[in-house]
């Protein structure tokens, strides 16, 4: 793993032919936590970062789809928006009923 101070190489030479080498700059605290996790699990930093990014991007895509679907439902009139204050009243009411 090639490394300059404050950088972490995430690709291995001879890896995926269509992907150029990528360097991710991490804050010292984040890099330290990543290195600690690598030491504790015996896994390579690039594997942990790949797994984390893959999960993050999947979650982001799912959230984006949910928001797009909700927007389409509101725009089409299938769902009516609720005033923010009304939403908080409903939440407080349900909370009070459970007590």
C-alpha cells in the first residue's frame, strides 16, 4: 500500500483495469480509527473502505429513491402534505397516549 503522510491508497496496482489509482484524504482521527479497525479485524484498509462506501452509496440511492417516490406521490395528489406543526401535534398526541 503506497502511502504519503495523511493519504491512504485505496487501489492496488494491477487491480481493476478501468479504475485509476485513487487516494482518499482522511482526517487524522478517521485514519487512526480505520487503522485500529484494520489491526483488530486483520482486514486491509482498502477492503474496509470499499465495504463502507458500498453500503453508504446503496443507502444513499435507497433514500434518494424514497424521496423521489414521495415527491411524485405529493405532486400527483395521491398523498397530501401535512403542515409541520400538525405533524408535530400528531407525534406528541401519540406519545402522550402511550404514557
